[in-house]
């Protein structure tokens, strides 16, 4: 009798495990709707990588200086255009690499960390620090404290900003997918982060003041903060020739202040 009960218990456990595996996607979606983290055996949260970050910073500065020399030595616009195109491709790779080193760094509304995994970082300071360490010369503290639209206007003319208010996320996402690959700053109701676009879609990388309260790299489907915002404004850093030229020259970014 005991042996029979033991076999019955093992059969029930095995059946439940099989059902859990079979319906794992539905369970995951349902759990995410509750706003609770799903524990997946064998996975772990991203870990900040300050060592790699310093290497990328140094390499980015080396490339900036080298490309800047080539731009200044260019004999005509065609040669300048070639350097601009190379710098654009470089920044489209280097900026997301710098962002990825911050993943898992805790968020705090007053966080001012300058290094991945060291202390906490607010959304504006995450954006400002990544840009500074990618070679854009600016007052990090001043830029980080400005509203998101002013952060954008510090780099781009108002005519190049795309502002959307009150439209559905589906409509917004469809629009963003049509843009060329590149790195964009995106401002929300009370938040700022990066949109990284590619032929496969776009990703939202930001220091999140919502669960899981850290720097995250989210797909279109995972970007709950982006979904919930009623106000969205963005502009492309890597599609603007003047932004890239100023980066090559090491010119200081004049931070836009006020309304």
C-alpha cells in the first residue's frame, strides 16, 4: 500500500511538472501581468560590468580622436562624408555596448553613480553618463537634471524631435519600427532613456523606476514604462550629421535649460 501511494505521488508530481513545462509561456505571461518576477531555474539577473565599461570608454575615446583627425584632414566633402559614416556606425555599436555594462545597476530617484554597479543611478544620470563616457563633452550634472525634452534639445534642433501625445503604444511602436537603425534618446512623462533601433525592431534601455528598479534592456513587448506613458518624444543622435561632427571635434554640448 505504501509503495502504491509513493508511486501515485510521484506520478502526480511528474504530471504537474509536465503541464507546467507545456504551458510555461502562458504561465509566464500571466505572472508578468501581475507585476511579479518569474523565477526561472538556471537564469540570473544581469550583472554590471565596470571593468568592461572602462575598456570600452578608453577604446571609444581612441576611436573618436582618430576619426576626428581624419575628418580634419579630409580634402573635400566626399572624404568628410566617409568619416561621418564611419563615426555613425561606430557610435551605433559603442553606445549600446556602454549601456549594456550598466544592466542590473540599481535605480534611485536621487542616484548619481558614475560607474556601473557602484551606488545607484537615476534615469537622467544614466543617460548623461553614458553620453559623456561615449565622448560627448558636457556638464553631466546639469544635463541629467533637465526635463527629457531639454536633454534632447541639447543635442538636436526642435525640428528633428518627434513628439507623440495620447497615441496608443501599438501606433507608436509601428512608427518607430519604420525609422532607420540608430540610437535615440526618448523622453516620457517623467522619464528618459535610450531607444536602440535595428532591422529587427527596437529596444528600450533605461534606468527603471518601476520593477525591477534597475538599469534594464527591454524589447518592444517588455517595455512597460514606455507603453504606459502618455507623452513620448524622441530624436536620433546617430542620424544627425552635426551631432556626429561635434563629437568628432570634441566640442562642448551646450545644455538646454528652462522651458
